[in-house]
C-alpha cells in the first residue's frame, strides 16, 4: 500500500511538472520550442494540446518548409479528436497548398471522408454531405489508380443514397401533411419531381413515382370543380410515367384504381362546367 501511494504521488508529480512545462512553452516559449513540443505531443497522441501549439506557431512558420508538416498534422489532429468538419477543411486546404506533396492523395481522401463523418445521418444539414460528395468525386477523378478508389466509390454511393433518402422523406412529409394545408400538395409534387430529376437512377424511383401520382390524385379530389380538369391531366401523366418505368410495379393495381377515379372526376367536372356555361349563356 505504501509503495502504491508513493507511485501515485510520483505520477501526479510528473503530470504536474509536465503541465507546468506545457504552459510555460505555450505562453513564453520560442516558436522553435513550441514547434518541438507540438510535434512531441502529436506523436504521443495528445492532440488537443498539440493543436493549441500549432495554432500559436502557424504565423511564424508560414512559408517555411516545416509548414507542410504542420498543416498536415493540424488536419490529422482534428480528425483524431473527431472534429470532422475542421479536419475536412484542413485536409482540403493542404491539397490546395501542397499539390505536389507525397501526402496529397491521402489528404484528398481524408478530406472527403471527414466531411462524410461530419454528416452521419440523412436527416441532418446536407452541407457536409454535399462537400463530401464533391470531395469524393474529385478524388475519384484525380486518383483513378488509387488503392482507395473502391472505398471512395462506396462512400460516394452511400452519400448519394443519404441525400436521396433525405429528399424523399421531405417530399413524403409534404404529402402526409397536405390534408392540413392544401399548398403542401403542390410542394409534394414539386419535391418528388426534383428528386426524380436530380437522381435519375434513384433507388427510390418507383416509390417516388407512386407518391408523385398519389399526391396529384389526392390534389384532384380536394380541388375545386374549375381546377380539376387541368390537374387530372397532370395526374394522368404521373400515372403514365409510373407504368412506363415500372410496367409490373407493385403499385400497379392501386395506380389503375386512381386512374379510373381521375377519369370519373374529369367527366363529372366537365359536365358540371358545361352546365354552368349553358346556364350563364341562357341568362345572357
């Protein structure tokens, strides 16, 4: 027990001395001292402390040979502490500042991967997802022979799926809330059109075409007599597009029922409008 207490005391003392030394170098050390300690801390995986020193010495080393190493370590340190948006930014900046560096390919991949890790779910802000997509596409174009190419393509496809899922779910929300706000039918139709236009080979294509049809169909049913004929035309076009792309769609039976309903609505609306027109002409 006595030996254990002495060991604990010595360890605490070493930590205290180390902290005091760090503060001394951080606040009063020369740029050279700060650089040496920053590298030492980085190599011993004390990344947060290393970053504080790297930030201090950056102005002094700007334009010097050491700056290439410093900038890469700043990016890697941020990645290691899971500050992924920052690491994505710093890796990207490294590739632009040091295009001939031996670490350029690694930095380009890690920039893209960092942005992907910064956007872990489809429901979050798509800013980092779009940055990751652009970065992976650039990597794929610039390094077609990279041993990371297969992984980069996999990440790219996963990110595209995330965005498609995000926009598909947003469009569905417009549709499901349209009963409370008629304007959401228009919003849903436009959102499904955007998804289908932006992602021609979307994994959600069949379902998106179905909900596009359903949105247009329900919009017809909720519309005034005057607006029904033109909206029926749009709904019928949505039916044609679904069946043309998916002749054996799992939604085919329901789609045909909606088509029949729209034909009946069109006939009824045209009859009512024709009668109203005859009455108006008679009164004149």
